[in-house]
C-alpha cells in the first residue's frame, strides 16, 4: 500500500471561540481547541505529523488508515466541542514524500471545496417548555452552573469546564503541586516567564473577566485587543515542495509567534496590581495571535510583536518573515464579538497597505501596525470608518487624509515619540488641533496656528508644531503635503495620547 497526506482545518474557529462575550468561555473554547489540535489530533490521525497547530494539522499516513484518521479526528471534535467542527481531506502521495508540491496544491483545493460544502449549525426549533442557554442563547440548555445561577448548553458548559481545568493547572504549576507541562500554552508561558527572574508569577492569576483588566488600565475601564497575523504565509507554503521543509516552516512560524508574545509580555506587561496579570491570551497558534491587555500597554505590545517577528523567523527559518497587527482600544463593556470584527477589518487594511507599499518599491523590513480607539458604536468596520471619517475628497485641495495609519515599525516609534512630547502640552491645545483637522484645510490651519502660537511655553509650542514635520512644513499645521494630497498625524496623536505611557513610566 502507498502513502497519503491527510489534512485537517478547524471550521469557523473565531465564531466558536468568541461565540459568547464571557472571558472564561472564550479562553475555555480556545484551550479546548488547542488541546484537541496539538495533543489529541496527532494520536488520532496516526502516521507522521508534519504539523498540528493553529487549528490545522497535516499528517503522512498509510493509505488504508486514511478513513480511520478522518473519522477519528472529526468525531473527537464533535464530541468534545458539541458545536465545533473540523474539515478533513486526503490525497494520495505518489512516488514517496520528497517532492509533494502538486499533492499539497491538490490538498489545498480539496480543503477549500470541503469547507464550501460544509453547512453551518442549524438553529433549534423554539418551544415554550425548552430553555435556551443563558450564555450563548442559541442552543438548548442541558445543565446548570450553580455558582453563576445559569442554565447552559453542552457547548458552553464544556468551555467553562475546560477553563476551570486550565485554571487549576496554572495554580498547580505555580505552587509546585503539579509537574509543569510545557506542551500546554500556559505551562510554557509560566516556565519561560519564571526564567526571566524578575517577572512576578506567585500571587497572580489570569483576570476572571474583562472588568478586571479595566480596573488596572489607564484610562480606567478600557482594554486593548491585539490581533496579529503573518503576512503572505500562503505564498511561502505554495513554494515549499518537501514535507521536511514544510514541517520546519510550520514549526518556525508557530514558535516565532509564541516567542514574540512571550517577549512582549515579559517586557511590557509586568503586573503591578495583584492578583491579576494585565493580559490574557485568547488565541495563539500557527501565525495567529489574539490577546487582550491593559489599555496603556496594548500599542507597545503590538509594536514589539511586529518588530521582533522578522528577526526571530530569520533565526528559526533562515528567511525574515513579517507579521502585521491591529490594536483596538475600547471600553471593557464593548461587545467582544464586535471588537474582534473591528480588529479584523483594521488588520485587513494594514495588510492591504503593506502590499501596496511594497508594490510601489518601498523597502519594508516588517509588517504594519494599525489601530483604532472606539468611542461609539457608529462604525463596526474600520474601512467604513476610514472612508467616512478619516478621508475627505475636496475640489480644491485634493484628498485630506486625517490619519497616517497604518504605520511601519520605524514610523510607529516616531509617532510614539511625538505623542510623548505632545503629552507635555496642555490637553486643551491638543483638542483644538484635533478639531482643526475636521475643518477645511485653510480654516483648520488658521485655527491650529492660532492655538499653538498662543502657547507661552516654547517647548510645548515646538512639540505641537513638530506634528506637521520639518520646519518648512509647519506653516501648514496640522497638515503635511504628500503626493498632491494632505495628510496629518494630529488625529492619531489625539486618539492615542491617553493610551501611551509617558517617559517616566517606561
């Protein structure tokens, strides 16, 4: 008998993980999928593991084992998640495993076709004698959470049970009552953070809900959602024609995403307010990362991740790869599902701009960073917000861009420096500049110059003038001439000024 490749890909991961707005269910769902993917899938599929992370898996097995592998993994996902599912497919591997590019291409097409054929969960019929889940509200309740006083469906109950299991494991690992398990995300994180020497581990735990993050944030009751994803990974995979090389690539990317996350936590998320760490990882695997942090650390964490990823992949893979990220800063009561949608659209814009800038010949050593501060629910899509608020076409001045987002790593460092400089000026003046951005270009320039020139403090005056760039451009404050249009950083500074730690806090 010959050999075959068997591939799996979890369906609608984010819909399953973020199916409710409760933090314990979100991270319970994430932990459940991660355990199924990394720990159980290789044993169920059998054969040789090429990779098993990020919700996906690829295995080389004997042809007669293909049906068993597909059935076993599919059934395990259905039984464990109740409402989650996974798509599996296979392709024969003729001529051994040395040159498999054509087989991998066929496997990708079959996976896409399989996902297109799959149907989503059907809504149960309503009945007055049946109670829907108090958490997700979409499935029938089957059990009761006595501590919360809620009736839960099997899916939400499984998520909470998994989160409780992870919480007990973390407590056991920290206290030393359980042997540390590095195959688990939090086992690995605790071990690596403990090796830092000065990172507080004992006496801390994950935040029980988003409100706990809000209490240790500045401004209070805000939090940051970070969504990061590798750039152009599909094209790299399409160029790989050897299973060993594919295994090495998948391991390098997965390791790099974890490593930059761990580094960013150790550098920018040191806890100061027991008993909760100022972050939680909601999804981490493959080239994907979703995490929440205290508000004042989110931008610097995301910048660290984008900046360090190329160097680490250069070390692990031999070629520098890039990763882009988005940060959405919002009140802790903002619906997490809507927050994730905003982060996704924000990230999509960053990736599109990165591709455009590279096509124009710009040398970018890494990905781009985009951000959004949510002050209302008027916009649920970043592109819509950009087109309606951040961009305006005029008959006389071309196009006014009220932002310079998304930013490269170097541009973001420069923006943060300008924000910290502007923090020394009176906030009333920063607000006057922000208002000037929404007026006509000429009137905005008049209002901005009047506001700045009335400042007696020369340092404060220069800090705000520098928002327009070099001295020869400062007469156009808040605008900068660029390629026949006008751009400004003023709104970016005004949005982030309360979410960036000052020099004394660094």
